[in-house]
C-alpha cells in the first residue's frame, strides 16, 4: 500500500493528517490550489477541488472524515467514540466557516454583519466555540489523537490567519493550543514555517 497525501503546508485539514500519519509512511505532494497549474492537478483527482486528498496506490480518497475512517480501519487505529464523532463534526463545521470567511475576505467580498446569513454564521461560531470549550474542560480532548489534532490545527490556523482573536478563543482553548504546540509534529507542521 503506498500513500501520497495531496495538500498545502498551510491547510489546517492537511495538517491534521501530517500529525495523524506520524507512524504511517506517506509522501507529501504539495498542491497549492491558488496556483493555476496546481489547481488543475487537484481538479484532476478531486472534483470537489479541496485538499486533502489521499492517493492510495494511486487511487484518490477525498474528504478528511472519509480519510480518517479509512486509516482507522486499515491501520488498526482507535475508532471515534460517539462523543468524538460529535466533537469532530463541530470542529469541521467551525473550520469550514472560518475558511469560507477567510476566502471571502481574501477575494475582497464585503461581510455585512447585519445580514441574516452572517448573523447565523456568527451565532454558529460562538456556539461551537463554547461547546468545544466545554469538551476540553470535561477532559475529552486530552489524548493526542485525531480529535485533539483537528482541534489544535483549527484553532492554531484561526490565530495564524487572524480569523479568531485570542479573546474569542478564551483561556481554556488558548491553554489547549499552548499545550498541544509542544507535540513534536505540531511544531514541525507549523503553517508559519511554510
Ligand atoms: N470537507 C473537506 C474540507 C477541506 C477544505 O475545505 N480544504 C480547504 C483547504 S484547508 C480547501 O481545499 N479549500 C479550497 C476551496 O474551498 O476552494 C474535508 O473535510 O476534507
């Protein structure tokens, strides 16, 4: 079985796998979808045009939830508990809304905070952060496994890309980021090094 992970060095979704696949040999193929030729490469393997993509013996598997489930099954890694399924879904939802707002900002699209869509998005963001804070406080993310890696990659990216402020994260999530940053692969995959 050969693995090739397609992604960028700044993507928080890709970073999860660069940490999670610590004990699984793979090659990293840098795909920066903002470059036309690399975006064409991405489109040729994933019609959704999103990273990460895992090429398994040359065959593409996309969507991080599918990739992690495949790796859990194939490499005898611990499957998610029901709490962890919810935690990962909440992290994914937070990550998605932060990426959408980053892409809107980057393309110069105005964000009207009175508009119903953005009001609902801001409410979702606030509720998810509060839920994740509760899960961390309850000790559900103490194990350095995919859920903790995903949360760390998302929160650290949100600070790196100025999509959330330390005040919005609050002391519990900030402490979680600080403690996770001491993991070897967390340091090695820091997007600020890209
Ligand atoms: N649902 C996807 C989301 C992945 C995703 O949003 N990746 C971002 C980079 S971090 C991306 O490829 N964005 C390109 C785009 O949205 O056009 C997953 O879980 O893998």
